[in-house]
């Protein structure tokens, strides 16, 4: 039987500061593009779910259904690389505002 009273506490680990580049403009832009690709992927999923794969070049089947989500992600990432639909630009501007300490105003209150 294990005697829990003789167990030593785990050693203390120093808390590391966040990565220096975590808030850089390039990382914020990449995060915004990744967000847009994910959003487009979610929008494309229902479109691909309605396709009749039995008449496709590969004949459908379980394997094709298994790989379809990755195909949709690749299409979404490709669309973002080609310029996207503008979601990344909006997200990037908002990330910059938050990085610079701007508080998002409550649109229900009067601005002074």
C-alpha cells in the first residue's frame, strides 16, 4: 500500500514571461488570418456536406468523408491567402486597438 504522507511536493518552477513576439504586429496579423480561415471553414462545411459524392471523380465513401474537413480547411486557407473576405482586416484592427490599451466603447452609452 502506498503511504501518501512520505510523498515529496513537486519542485517549484519559475514562471516564464510570455514570448516577446506574442504581441507583435506580425503575430497579430497571423492570428487574424487564422481566425478568418477558421470562420470561412465553418461557413464552407455545410456547402460540402450537401455535395453528392457518389458522382464525384473519386466515388465518395468513408475515406473521402474522413478527408473532407481537411479539404475544406485547405480551401478556406487558400481563400484567405488570396485576400479573404475582409474578416482578418477587421479582427487585426481590433487586436491592435486592444494591444494599444483602447477600451471598446459601450455603444449603448453616449460618447463624450
